[in-house]
């Protein structure tokens, strides 16, 4: 019988998170070994294909146009540039490329067609392709699937309750709707969140309830530590203790045993010992490359040295799910529908987001 449960409660999750540290680690490592090779870690490379200028107000994000940050906006990258970067990532030992765009949602048209071509190109390099492009419709998910997309990243980021304190330009339900649309295609779901945004433990647990009660559970769950970027509303939040990261990873591993848990943003602040504890607690994926989307990440050579030290091996592509077949644009079954989906715009006021926006007006 499958060990995967879809009825976890917030109380149960809080109780797991709060276990004595050694018991938590032991339990998580035991679950990890039953479902995964503990010496294998999947390595993804992030590529920001469209940087900055985003209309959303996510309080953590340096790419939101309304805040004044170090990020300079760029147009969508060319397919040839993306191919060159993917080849570099492959040579460096990466099995997956994750392409991020600072969009609220995908719009049918030449830019989306260009992204579909990027997906085809990378899949033909025999690498897993992931995209994170904001909200998408079911038709757009099918078109990405046909192009050969392996995974779609769309984070819940925090609990439904705390979401209202972080973002006012869309609602938690919009995120769930996109995940549902992805699920209607053959693309795997990558969804997780951020800790260190000033949320309570109940919010961390609330996010894990929302993720673990999805059926099926996401194939991958990134756990990010907030990268506090100057100019964003969360610039002054203190870094989270490593213990919180380990507890979050361990709890995620226990309640989502088959999922790949990704130790994501925030690794530049973590020692090797800290990261080793996360791997022991069940993390089995990382983002590699000297940049995340717009902020620094550890040097690739340092990561490879850490892998050697810990006896970890990079996971081969398509180990968990087989490679999708790419359908060429001219043979596509799905045509653009030109839909105008009604994603919500709650538009409530979030004090710290408002203050950062006002500050940006003064400094621009
Ligand atoms: N615009 C799309 C969206 O929001 O879904 C895709 C790109 S967005 C940058 C992808 C994810 O990056 C966010 O959901 C969030 O989890 C993460 N992220 C953004 N800024 C971050 C930060 N400062 N620290 C940690 N994670 C961050
Ligand atoms: C995810 O969960 N983390 C990645 C990826 N999915 C797209 C992004 C982290 C971004 C950190 C801030 C930045 O570099 O802009
Ligand atoms: Fe835009 Fe995504 Fe950043 Fe939010 S997280 S501001 S949607 S790029």
C-alpha cells in the first residue's frame, strides 16, 4: 500500500515540525531512504529568460516593477542564447533547466511561441525542462506539454492566510487554479514556497497542508529561504536560522515521501554542514549555477566539491518520469485560444508593500 497520505492536518504537521531535533531528523531520513537513493541529488539550473518589470506586487520579489531594486529589466531571451546556456548547464552536471519569466500570466502570441521553441530545443538536448511563467490556462499547459515540458513551477509560497499579507495583485486560489491546469496535462508539478517572510509556524504548516493534500502530491517541492533584497518590502527581515530550514525540509519529506524536495534559494547563507543536514533530512535537489534568477547562488565548483565531500551524485535526467516527446509546432493538436482568463485582483492594501512602492517613487 502507498505510504502517501493526502489528509494531513495543520496540527499533525506542527507536531512533526516541533519534534525533538534528533527524532525529527531520524524519522525524515528513514522515510527518505525508503523512497529515494540517499546519495543522489537532482541538479537544476535556473535561467531568467525574461527579467524584471513584473506588474505584480509580491513582497519578496526583486523583479516587481513597482519596487526600486538592483534588477534591470530585459526582453525575452533568444532561443539560440537559451540553447547555449542549457548546453553549459549540461556540461556542468545539471539534468534540468528551469526557465523563469517575470510575468503575471502567459499571454498567447509570439513571445509564448518563442518560449515553446525554447522548450522544444532543450528537450532535444535530453535535459528535463521546467518553466515558471506565472499563471497559465489549461490550453497553455497542453501546448507546453506538447513542446516537451517536463515540469511547471508555480509556488504557493505560504499559507492561504498569510498570502494576503504578501501579495495583493492575485489570490491564493489563482495559484491553485494554475496548478490544477498543469495537472490536466502530462507536465509534472513543482510547487513549494518561501520561509523567512515573517510568517508564523502555523503558516509554514498551512502551506504544507495545501501542498500535501493535492492528489497527486507535487513531484517536486522547492523550499526557499527568503533572499532579502534591498528595495523590496521584505528587505529588512532577518535571515532564518538553519534549524528552521532543516525542520522545514524534514517535515516536507515526512509528509510528501515520494516528492523531490529542493533546497532552493538561500544556500549562499548556509554552511556545508547546514546543507548536509538538509540532505540528511531528505532534501534531494538543488539549484546550481552562480545565479538564481537575479540573486547570487553558490559557485558551481564549490557545489561539486561539496557533493564530492558528501559522496553525493547528480541524478540522471528522466530518472523519475520518462522523457516527454516533442511535437513540432506545425503538428500541434492545440491552437492558441486567445482566452482572457479572469484571474483575480484582490487589490487590498498591504502596508509594507505600499511603503516600498512610495519609497521607490522617491528614489527613482
Ligand atoms: N512570475 C512567476 C511567478 O511568480 O510564478 C515566476 C517567477 S517567480 C520569481 C518564481 C518564484 O521565485 C516565486 O514564486 C518565489 O517562490 C521565488 N522567489 C522570488 N523572489 C524570491 C526571494 N527574494 N527569495 C526567495 N524566493 C523568491
Ligand atoms: C523556486 O522555488 N525558486 C526559484 C525558482 N523556483 C524559480 C527562484 C528563486 C528566486 C530567488 C530570487 C532571485 O534570484 O530573483
Ligand atoms: Fe512577478 Fe513572479 Fe516576482 Fe511575483 S514572484 S513579482 S509574479 S516575477
